[in-house]
C-alpha cells in the first residue's frame, strides 16, 4: 500500500473541507427536528422518575398545561443519580446506564433545553473521527489516504448526522465500537511485537496495559448498548481465525481481556436477567411480521441511507434504482477488499459487518420480525461498510489507467455530493424517518395550535405516553391536556373550542361519542396513529 501513504494536496484539502462541513452540520439547527418519543424517555431517565410515577401524577383525568411535563424531563431535587439508574433497571433494562449518567451530568451543568441535550450527542460524534483514524491506521498502516477518506465519508454520512443530533446513546455506541476495535488491533499488533522481542530476550513492558485498554473499552461499549455483545463475538471470531484456532499467547490474552470486560458488565447482566420479562415486553415490537419482499426492500433502503438519504421509501422506480446502485457499490467494495488485502485486514472488516447483523437478520427470516429494520441496531455493520468503501476509493483513484482513475474520482465526488445534499436537507427538516412513531407530531401540533382554545385528550396506552410528551415540546401555552388511565370517560366542560383525541382505541372513542352525543372525525393519520376531533358541540354544552 505504498502508493496510498501520501494523499495529493487536492485530496487533503477535500478531506479537511468535508470534515469542517460535517462538524458544522452536526451543530446546525439542533432543535429543528421534533423531540420524539424515545428522546422524551431519555429526558425521563435523566429526571430519575419512572413512567409509572408519571402516569400516577399527570395521567389522572385532570386538565393540565404544557408546564406540567417539565418536572419529568429534567434533573430535579426529588430524584438523584441513583434514581436515574434505578428507573432504567426497572423499566428499560435493555438500555445500559452509561449514556444516561453522562447526559444527567451534562444537563445539570448546561441546562435541559433540546439544543443542550442534543449537543451532547453532537460533541460525542466528533470522537468518531479520531477513533476512525486510529482503527484505519491499525488496519491499513497508512497515515492519511484510507483513514482520511473514511473520516470524510463519515463526516457527511446522513446516517451519522441522524444519530449525532439525537438524544440517545447510539452515537456514543459508534464511538465505543470504533475505540474497542482499534484497541484490539493495537493489542494484537503489539503482542506480536512483544513475542518477537521475547525471542531476543527483551520483553516489552506494557503487555498488560495494552490488553487492559481493550478490556476497559469493551466494558464501556457494553455499558453503552447491549448489542456490543455481538461486536465482541466478531472480535472473538477474528482473533481465533488469525490464530488458526490454536491457543496462542494472543488468544489467551484476548480471552482474559474479554472475560475482564464482561465481568465488569456483570452487574447490568444481572439487572437484565432479573427484569427479563420487562426486557421482553420492551422489545416485543420487534416481533411484528412483515412480508419477505418488504424486508428486502427495507434492507436495501437502509444500505443506501449510509450515503444518500432524502427521507424517501420505495415510492417510485427512481428510489429503487438509487438503492440498487449503492448495493452494487457496497458489494463490490467488500469483494475488492477481500481480493486485494491480507486476510488479517479483510477478515476484521467483514466480521464487523456480518456478525452484528446476522443475529438480527436470521431471526427475521426464520421466525419473522423487524429486528433488522432498526438502523440503530446495525451501526457497527455500517461502520465496516464505510471503511470498505473508503479503501476502495482510496485504492482506485490511484490505480490503473488515467481514464479508470477519472471514473473513480467521479464516483467519489458522486458520493460526496450525495452526502452533502442529504445532510443539508436533513438538517433543515422538522421531522425525519428516524423519528418513526413521532414522525407526524409536527403536523399534529400545527393542527392543534391553529385552534383558539384546544384540549388534547389521550391515555397512557402504547406509544401514546411518549408521543404526548413529544407533543408537549411543540404545543403553544394555550393548549390544555386531559390525560387518563384505563380509558375512563373524562368529564368535559364547554371551556374549549376544539377537543382532540390522540390515538384512542375504537371502544374508548365510541364511548366518548355516546356519552356526549358527539361525532368524531380523523383530522390526521399515518401508519402509527390517528388524531381525531370531536364535533357537534351543541350536544356537549
């Protein structure tokens, strides 16, 4: 890879410009998109309250204002850091506490606005760049070309921007996966150098420290997200494969470091086991059945979102063509990587792509489900794909005839344009596909805010709880809320000009119609919920 060691000045300039633009876009319009269902749960955990406590205090059939939600969305004197961890353990054991502990301290220092809490993710996302550089240096042993292009692709990648501007742990997970992977490769490299020195009778002094770093970074990754366990499996397969499945010194050191990392994670493993039924309930949505054709289309769409994303689906032939183009590019990049690099290089990247994805894809194919349709679960695979594409570009823009190099430079610029356009459009939007069950909340809020004296009614069933909190960030002070449990029929007054029901069950809505001799009409609907409006106010007064 000697020809890859030094990048020409134009490429160095391009990398710097793209990195600067990527940093800027991460902090631009941070509060522009809806603070969605899952993010409100982040704020709930930071506050230290549980959802059960919230339901008791505000889902009680009394009329409240938007100010009533603030207590449960920020740190307060009633709850401590221990309560934050406890609320996760009781209600969300699938989410380890590292990010939430960091976020609680961050919000206590800088405030609890949407910009503030999302800025934590934006700052964390900047760590992706040095960690990516370290990993690519360990893989390819070149100072700039491949690492620089990988950094540039990640800087303008729309999937990176999505999670760099979201108050969830997933961008921190990306950082820990890169950090853990790079530290493993460095430990193997230095362990190999250590063994060579042993032949000469000179042992390097930092052997334990090297593997200790890997153990710590693995534990940090596990405490960030449970699916780090699959990344650890990919590391194990890689180490055993390069050792030809023999119990070498490197394998022994790796096993000890991995055991140390998992041992440090034991307390939370026990939490998951103790609260397994809660864990199973919280992830029950992943068992929803979809046709195989829809799964395949979604996988292709997810793949294209690494490089190009304008919040579209498979609405037309153009979108299908775009996804196929990126699928071919990624497939060729992986093929080219395997053909042109040492097996110790391509095996690590392929394992990082395949191993975390298979435990999600195979159950969906065999038993049905949508585990593999959550982009955030596949982030380690996306990192491996981006590194493979960066290697392909870095190699091809220097190799072969001049005409061939020109073609690959145009392909590289095509990817750059796709990333820049996608990230620019995304940064200006008020909602995006990543907001999932809260995608329509800005439109719902607009409909309700346009009325004179609106009342929004809902219950705590399913996604309603989180979406009510999400809407509270978008509503004007004039909006009132009437929230109930067990779908009781509330007492309505004639103080409101417009009454709305957010995603009521058919039986509850029909009971309200009968009780107040009213009619209901859908004023907004999508794949996740409906907003109804009560009519015939003469019968209500």
